[in-house]
C-alpha cells in the first residue's frame, strides 16, 4: 500500500512539473514553417537560371577575355546562378598565367561579373619566366617578355631567394644611380650581378651581404667615376676587392688586400 501511494504521489508531482503542450499552436507553427520553406525553395528554383553572360572588368593587357570566359565555364560546372560556387570560378580564373587575382559576383538575372587584377612582372627568370614583386614565378613560358626587365637566374626552386636579393639590392643601387640588369646564382651558391653601366660585380658564396655593403660604401664610388673603364669588380677578397679593367688587363684597386678565397 505504502509503495503504491508513493508511486502515485511521484507521478502526480511529475505531471505538475511538465508544461502543458499547446498542440494546435505547434501544428500551426510547423505548417507555417513548411509553407515558408516551400515558398523559399520555389523562389530559389526560379532564380537559379543558367548562366548566359560573363562580364569581365579590370585594367589588363596580357589577359585574354576569351581565356577568362573558358575558365569561368570550367569553374561553373553547369551550375545555375544561385548554386554556382563563386570560389570555384575565381580559382579557375586565377589559374590563368597572367591573372594575379580574380573576384566573382552574381549579376542578376543570368550573368556573372569577373574583376581581374593582372600580374605585374618585376623581373625575368631564365629564358621565358617572369617573377612578380612577391617573389613568385607566375609563368615559366611567357610569350610576351618585357625586355627592359632585369634577368634573374638560379637553380630550380631558388626563384624566391634570388628575387628577394634582387629587390633588396636594387633599392640600394638606385640610390647610387645604378641599376641591376642581371642577377645570377650558380649551382655552387655563388652570386654575381651586372649593372646597367656594363660592370659585373662578383660577390661569391660567403659573407654576401657584407661584401655587397662594401661595394656600396667603397667600390661603387670608383665604378661611378670610371664605369667605362671597368669590366668587373671582384668582392671575393678577405679585406677588400679587385677591379678588372677593360684596357691593360686586370689591376688591383688600392682597397684590395689579400686574395680571393671562394669562387
């Protein structure tokens, strides 16, 4: 008896704790949500029309609009205007050689707008490559190469390091009234560069930054005064440098001491 009474009391307390459910209101709310979802689905289905036009904007010279349109079709994959992946379309366009960035937007009712930013080359790489200011090799087989750009070269995979050194050196040399026309890194890790006045500067493999600073502070002054007489400046000396003259063979400069100790 006592057990049954306790169970009844427990059940009564549980019923008092449970809120009363308004089932008619719940059903009306669920019906309303279903209707809204159906309406939204119909609207999206009506708007999800096939993409029929592509508008291309931006300032570019090397990018072909026809290539952009082909890349857009590759990124669309047959999707409609609503469910197309704008990120996929943008990625497909950015794979084109001269495209730096591409942003894509929907253009209602049946189009896409693609805004292109073209790559700006900072230097040539090897015979047909181009490097941008971010030290990236963005094409290895360019059909149109600006010949006024300096030429960089080095082992495969060294493009960022060579471009970084070029950009750092060029800024310093411009202050001295000189410009680099070529920068080379060989397989042994030895550096040398050519100036626009025809002088070659050999930095070697060791203490490259220190040797470049010595060239800026001391040797560049001699080069500025007698560039037409100088074939090369060799900075690979323990305590100085040597100068190779165009006429009369090689002659050691007054600042050159010791001997070259790395090639």
